[in-house]
C-alpha cells in the first residue's frame, strides 16, 4: 500500500511538471 502512494506521487509530479 505504501508503494502505491510513492508511485502515485511520482506520476503526479511528472504530470505537474508538464
């Protein structure tokens, strides 16, 4: 469950950078 949170954080950061 913790890994999913980290993965979502990275994906969100990538989309925010765009």
